[in-house]
C-alpha cells in the first residue's frame, strides 16, 4: 500500500485529472498527469472491469501499487498521477509492470 500522503482517493480528484491532464501510454498501461501545487505527488490507480473479474483486478492493482512504491523516487512531486490499466496488462509479470511504470515516469519528467 502506498503511504497515505501519496494516495489519490476522491472521485472529484480523479475526474479533474482526466479532464485537464496530459496522457502518456504504452500498450498495457497509461498514465494521466496534471501539475499540482503540493509538496508531494498524489497517485491513483484505475483497473476497469474490462480487465477481468475482481480477483484479477485486485492482483493488477496490488502489482501497480507495489511497483510504484518501489520506484517512488522517480515520481516527480510536481504532478498528480492516475495510472490506467489496459487489458493487455494481464499477460505481464511484476517485473514487466515495474519496467513499464519506470518508462512512463521517465517520459512524464521529460515533458
């Protein structure tokens, strides 16, 4: 689980990021990010019902949270993030998910 200070929890916050944010994508994962005025980033995860049943969605969310927590140093505090899983993420291992997150975070910081 991510530390409380990094969690994005309100529906209103997710909707704001979707409406105003920029997007960087791979075939299995997408990240929407928007600048913030906080000292810490806020991070949220979305895994839709297109991915599979509840146990599959929960597995994917756990892997996404763990990979993000392991690479929290790469997360820029200038942005709020929403990671959106795509159906092809089911076939990826934890290491592949972690590499995808690292790639996306590096791409966000270059923009």
